[in-house]
């Protein structure tokens, strides 16, 4: 009988508290998705090439999980308090009818355990489907292919999710049920008195509203104009101004709403004034909850945007140019690459001629330090002259200083670079006499590339042995090797004849580049194709680097930054929306006598439901409006400071992803609003049956 009663009460709770129950299911999905990160295809792949970095990331996962549990605990505590407040009379009747306090306590804890198990039974299958979908999608995107996919079921993730989730609920319910089970029956049966409005004069209200608005504007201005990098002091100033401004703004918003109602009330009929006054009172009573929810939504939108930006920036500009860079003599390399096992897997291979110019060295006085017969005099003066014509910035000045080095630059043979461009389907370079092209690996620095392009458009040039060589107006940046064999902050692409004249080892290639057959890559997936080719090279004595290492690091940064921030963003969004909805429902329940009075005065249920819908939408709108406005400036500041998108990033892709995310955000908010409206309407409908008359 006891357990039957527990199951009936638990089912009633799930029906009447769909908002909170849905949030619990989302929390379970989020917990498992986070804890099972190490078992997903991409992470298993990363462990083979970035084991140390992945190990450090895995140490970070429990920290993020504990932070998540901390936030979810307060959500659970708050929601269960709302539930128990609604059942106070029920508990009072149980005690009046002779139920022992220990039995009441056991009943509440049993209901909590039962609902936790139901949430887990619903949430875990959804989690498994979601993680498999994520794993398949990422495996496809990074080239592992479906063949490389392995179905994963993490026992440790399941145990962590179940134990953490139930523990949070049990601890929250332990505090609450202990408090309620100790109360006397008459205390539980007594109707709650309406919450008294905190007095706030019109003058103080307008002052709070104005000061809060001013603080927020200052935070926006500081973020947009002063945050040029991740400066801790500037970030803290923005947080203090933005957070404090949000609280103060909502503190005075009730006066603003009241003024708006006074102006419009004479022109409106029906329950307009009642609806407005309810919103005003809700804001006055719940301004702290509104401010916290608004800030949580700002954090959610900023986290999700950060994750999208990192995911879009990393990899969107990474054009795969070379699959392998191999060291060795021409005879050894050709023997391995022309073998039957390798030949069918290779599209093209070619020597990459790359070396430093042989130049004369001078001391600070201009006196020659070396005097070799094949050495040359080199100068960046023509490029620096063009840079000096651009607007002065710290970066421009640093570039002028760096290009003042008289040490010979690295040179890349025109034919080698054209073979690279041809392999990736780009237009080849056509150098004329006395022309060279500028190469850099710093394509991810937008400001650097903009300044460099500006200088080239002004007619920049270099000098070799007193002869001017025009720099082409385009900067080239496609990676000349498979991974990290060499990193060229700057280099010159020169004709083959100039290359032979200007370097001392012109006949020896820096390495041999290999590009795999597109059909093999499409059939097996990029990662598996590279791994198969590695088997042919390993054991031959040749040293090599593969594209797999570079993409591994790229994937690690993407997963570490975007995955975790998007996870936190979703969690913050769930908590913020749940708090807003529950706060409104609690306030409506506390003021239900007003709805009863309106029913007695002749108002019908549909009018009350319409008024409640308007209140809910306005309540959410007040939170969302400030949050969205703040997040726009937060994202603006973020993407113009420490998260600048690399040059070449597909803006159309970023816009599409951002647009899809915005649509999902609107859909999520509409779902939450609909759930709260449904719960509110059900309570008003119940008043007609039980309380009217």
C-alpha cells in the first residue's frame, strides 16, 4: 500500500511538474554526454597521437562535472521546495490522520528515488542515442568514416551519471523533507499569507533603473573598446559593471513597469491593469531571480557562441595540402612510394625544395662578418617602406622590426609550390622576371594578414644584391609540409632559377610531399587511409610526418574548447529557464486568492488564462531582452579580442551555424514558455472546480 501510494504521488508529480522533470532528463543527458567523452571515436583517435593532452583534458572533465552538479543541486533544491510548498496541506492532512513523521519522511524520500529512477530510465537511452549520433557525425567530419566507428557504452559514465544525479536529488530532498516533516499539522494546513511587497519609492526605483542601465552601457562600451586581448583586469571590470548593472536594473524595473501601466491603463479595458500590476509585483519580488537567470542566459549564449566560433575557426581554414612529408634520398623515397603496396594509394608525390638564402652577415656598424663567394646581400627595405605608410599600430611596428633582420629568408621553389597548389586544386603562381611572392604561416592572425596585404598593395619589394624584386599583391599561406617539420613565419616563393642561384644546396629537397588518392580517401576515410599508408612506410628507415598529427592537435583544441563550453552553455540555459518558470508559478500560487476574487466578480476562466499567458510571456521577455542585449555585446567583444576568427574562415558557414543556433535558442525558449503556460492554465482551471463559490 505504501509503495503504491508513493508511485501514485510520483506520477502525479511528473504530470504537474513537467518543466522540472524535463530539465532533470536534460541534465542526465548532459551528464552522460560529458562523462562518456573519453569513449567517443574522436577521443579514442586523439589518444593515439595526443595522449598527454587528452589525459589532461580527461582530468578536467570531473571538475566540469562537479561544477555541473553544483548548479543542478540548487536547481533541484529550488524546484523541490516549490513542489513541497504546493503539497503542504496534503502533508498536514497526513499528519492529522495519524501518519508518523518518520513515515512522511520515508514517503518523500521514496518518491524522490522513484522519480530519479524514472528520469534515469528515460534520460540514459536518449543519452546513448545522442552520443552515438555525435560520435558518428564527428567521425565522418574528421575522416574516420563509419568503418572507424565503434559503438560505445561507458559503464563508468553510467555509474557517474546515476550516482551523481541521485546524490544531488537525495541531498536536496533530505534538507527539505526534514524541514517539512518536523512542522506541526496546523502550520502545514494554514494558508500562506501573501508576500509583502518590499517598499521602494518612485525616486529610488527610477534611480536604480537609471544606474543599472548606465552600468550596463559602460560594460558594453568597455568590452567593445578596451578588450583587445584577454586582460584579467578589464574582464573583471566588465563582470562587475555588467553583473551589478543587471541586478540594479531589475531592482528598479518595477517602477518603470508601473509608470508604463499608468500611462496606458486609461486606454485599455479588461484585465490589462491586473496583468500589468501582476508583472510589476513579480519583478519587484523576484528581481534577484530575474537578474540571476538573465546572467545565466548571457553565460549560456556566450559559451555556445565561443564553442561555435572555435569549431568554425579551427578546421574551417585548414585546407589539407599534404598527407605525408618524408625525409630520405630520392632513391630510397621512390623505392617505397613506387612499390605495389603504396602506388595505388598515392595520387601524387613531389620534392619540396625549401632552404634558407645564403647571405652575407653584417655587424651593427655595417661591417661584413662573412665573405663567401656565393653569398648575397638581402634587404626587406622595400617591404618596410610600404609598411611605414600604413596607420601606426603596435603590430605594424613589430612587423617593421621583424622584417629589418638582414638574415637571409627561407626560399621556396616556384615549381614545388605550384605542385602543392595543383594537388589541392588552386591556381598556380606565374612569376615574371624580378618577381617573388611572400609566404607566411601566420594566416590565423587576421590583423597581421590585413597589414601585410595592405603593404603589398602599396607596391612592396625586396632587394637582392642591389636588384629590386617586386612582391606579388597576394600572400600565400598553404602549408608546405604535412605537420610541424618546419614553421615559416615568413618566406619567399622564387623562380627555380633564382632558387638555384641563391641557396647553396639547391639540388637537395627539404622533403618529399605525398598526397593520397582521393578515391581511397573517400572510400576508407582520411584517417584510415593515412594509417594504412603509414604501415607501408613504417619499418623502411624513412623518417616522416603525417597530416594525422596536425589534425589531431586541431581536433583536440576543438573538442577541449567547443565541446565543454557548449555543454556548459546548454546547462546554464536549462537552469535559467527552469528558474524563471518555477519562480512565476510560485508567485502565481502565492497569489491564487486574487484569481479566485476575479472569478467571484464575474471574470471567466478564459480571461484569467489569457492574462496569465500575457504575464508569462512578459516575464520571460523581461529576462530575455536584457540577456540577449548583453550577450550581443559580450559576443561582439569576445570575437574582436581574444577569439578573432582566422583569415580565410568561411563566414557563410559561421553565419549559417550561428543562425541555426539562434533558431534552436528561440525554439527552446518557446518550448519553456509553452510548458509554463500549460502549468499555469491547469492551476487556473482547477480554481474553477475547487475554489469558486
